C-alpha cells in the first residue's frame, strides 16, 4: 500500500511521462524512480531513497528550490524536458497532503528565460511534417517571436534543418528525422499535424484570408 503523497506524485507523473518531474516538497524539488536516477547522474547529485509504504522504498534525488534555474539549465542543455510541480497551498496544521500542480514544462525549444538561453544565438523550436515528396517545415524562436514556415523537398528540408540547428524538433509519431538532426525529438500524435486544422489556426493567428 502506498502513501497519499506517492499516489499524488504518480498521478502527476502519468500526465508528463516524457519529462523529468521536479516535485516540490517544502524547500526542495524531489525526483523519484527513474527520474531520480537520471537526475543524480546528469546533475551529479546524491541518489538516495524514500519510504513509500511498509517495506517499500524508491530512488530519490533532490535539489534546493532556490537553485532550480541552474539545474534546469544543465538538464535542458543535455536535451531533457522538465515538468516543474509546485505546492499550490501552504501546509496546514493536521493537513496530510497539500495540493500540487505542474506549473510549467520546460523543453529545449520553449525557453524564454534569459538565464537559460545562450546569448546571441537563436533557440529554435522546429516542426517537420513529411508529405508526398515534400516536407512541411516550420520554426519559431519563442524568445523573440520569429516565425517562418515553408514546403521543401526532403533533401532541402534536411539541409535547412541543419542550417537552423533547432534545439527541439516536433514530428509525427513514427516518423524518422533526417540523419544529421541533433535536436531533442518530440513525437506528437498525428492530429497535431492535420493539414486542415493547422492551416485554419495559422489563418486565424495571422488574420489573413489565405496562406
């Protein structure tokens, strides 16, 4: 039998399976299970364990809350995604469990904080949509608002990605990226690349009658 805290953690982790979950516990962000082993290895911090029930322990590694940005920078630079979970209320007397929510998901291509970005270098989030002999390519620098999209033959799209050097690449699940791409890969379900829905969203965003 697990503790209420453990069940709360597992519920949040299920929502963000591809990110390392930084789970706020008082003055620390804790990681558990495989996340803890990854964090301990990549951040060079101590790996220990925590009891979660009778005769049950799980791997644990934590960081001080005030040092979050420095550790985030290290993980993002290595291509990891991090979900940051905060306590949404103060612990009360006799209260066993406080409400917690993930308040931000940090990925290599969605950085906006100056202290996490490299000065003088664009930080592109790119998306690649394979088609019939052509590929749709879009990219954005979230920190500056720069955005562009185009349609290219496969070889030209690969060359353009190589030129851009995106920090993160979105692509349909099951699709293979060009061999030279070094970006963090984020597979998305097919509907995210639906031509009709995405075209409509662009028309609405840019207030234009056609693309």
